[in-house]
């Protein structure tokens, strides 16, 4: 049964959230916008159907370097997500200027850009746009992403030692080197056809990440010696990201030490997870060890991925409540060892991204039950994300010349219409990861 009320309520909620005083504003030059697909209703929860994993594991190369994508065989729901993905990538590309700089964000209700630069967010946006360029085959996206990467590389330095290690010039107490190096490596290797000089620089950053490894398998989050104690918030964010970047770099620069880095790390971080359980920890760790499992078929990687994401599934709003219909598919919060019943926000995109990566691992493992469960949770999560995306249908109350600033962007929550660069990064990456697996499944 189609739940049409979700679409109607979503439009009303967004309209109330972002009421603006645009009609009295001075009209600037129009912003060019790529043609958008016709507005569609937010699809209802997809019915479960039998899923048969691929008879042979899909290699990472097949996911990243295959021929032009054939979207004609996609089912209705993936096609809806493809339209959302294209809108999101268009929004990122439109908000990247000729100097390779992404607009940090926008406050539609005030007709005002968000101020403040953030290197990590710029690198994350370049990564997401490069990933979309590779999947959608859009040269414009690749060019914009490459321009940003070159700009960000200007702020890196190379250590004068035998390791030939590259990292950002500022110390990690100001700008985390583990995170920035990882995002730049990811952005470079997601480009459709990265140039050799860029791959060389990415490998230098991989060397720096390698130098952060301790003998126990952990990665130092800050600059310093092995005795330094890592802040839990940093552990939640950066080591998984760095491991994921090193493993994704195998596509163009394979090396056995990269798999060994993951093998040493999985035991340490699985033990950490048991005593420091948090939602923030899961997405990047899942991405890293799902990638490691797809490449090596080492069961230890899959077991860790499944532990984390089985737990994450239980934190989704997966039943209908007449008082909060629009929460369906979003994720609860977690603090002090327990779940918190709170309105889901755009941060749900990170957990949806995690389920998309975990589904890849389940397909590789031929785990039919998990693949089906992750597919259901993932689809509900993507439905929630689409409710947070500006599209033609829910921006009719804005002036026509103003809509290109909004269409395709993902706003913060059902009550907050602000647009931020990091919101687009995770939502777009979740969509591409889901769609890549769906294309593989349709072949």
C-alpha cells in the first residue's frame, strides 16, 4: 500500500521550516541549473522480496572501473534514488566556484550564505562529488572535484625523510592530519581517471597514515608518540576514515601492506567497540572493513561489520506512528549506553551510508538474510533522506530565480532548512553506494 501521506506531510513540514522573505529581496543574476527530473512522491517502504546474492563475489574493480552504467534495468525505487543522487550532485557542482571552493552552506530563511571555512568539509565535498562523477559519468563533476583537490593539496607538505610522507601543514591540534589526509586520498581515488601525479601525492598521504600505526594495530589520531592517549571523539571519526582511504587506494595503487594494516587494526577496533559503543564510530569503521572484506574475503572483517550494523538496525524508526510519520526511516540517538528517542536529523545519512557498505559485505558473503535486512533498513533510511532534500516539488513557495540555490541540497532536519556542505557529502555518498550495489544486482 502506498503511503501517500508521507509525501504531502514532507512538503508541508519543509514549507513551514523554511518560510523565507524572498519575494521582497533584490533579484541577483540567475544561477544555471541542470534539468531536474519530474517531482515524484516519496515512495512508500519497499516490500521485502527474495534477494539472491551474486554467485561470485563482486570485485572492487568491477564497482569502480566498469563500462558506462546501464540504469534501464533498475527497479522503481532505485530510479527514485538515482534522481535524488543526480539532484544532489548537481547542487554540489553548482556551489563550487571557478577557484575550486565550495560554498560552506546556505540559510534559505535568511537568504544568507553560511560563513566559515572548514578544510575537512571541503575535502569531504570533493570526495562525494568525485564519487558521483565516477558513478554517473559526468565530466563536469570530475572537473570541479579535481579543481578542489588541487587547491587543497596546495596546503600540504612533504616530510623530508625516507618515507616521503605528505600531510597538511597545520598541526593536528588545529586541523586533524589523519582526517584530512584520508579525505584527500579518497577524493583522488574516486575520480574517474585520476592523473599519475595526483595518485603519487595520494600515495604519499597513505604513507603518512601508515606512519601513524601503532604496534597494537591502532592509528594515532594526533601528532606525537605512541604513548599519547587518543580522545574518544577522535577515535570515533578518524581511524576508520583513514583505514577506508588506504584500502580504497588499492584500486589504483595496490600494495599488500595496506591489507596488513587492516588486519592488525580490526582486532584493536573491535575490542574498542565493545567498551566504547557509539553510533558515530560505526560508519567509517564499516566502510573500512567492508572494503577490506570485499577485497580479501577475510571473515574477521565481515564479522566486525555485521556486529556493528546488526546493532545499528535496531536504532532505526521502523514503525509508523501517527504523531511522527515523517520520522520513519530516520535513526535515534545514542548516549550513555542507551538509545534516546529524539527527532532524527540529517546525521541519519551517515548511518544509511553505513548500511549501504554493510550490504556490500553481505552480498559478498552470500548472506541472504542479512542482505535482505540491510536492504530494508537501507531503503527506509534513503526514504528519510529524500524527505530532507529540496526538489522542484517542495520549493514552489520560493521565487523561481532562487530555487537553483536550494534544489538538490539536503537540509538539516524536518524543522531546520539550513544547507551545509557536510550534509550533502554523506547523503550523496550513501546514495551512490546504494545505487552501485543496485546496478550490480540488476545485471
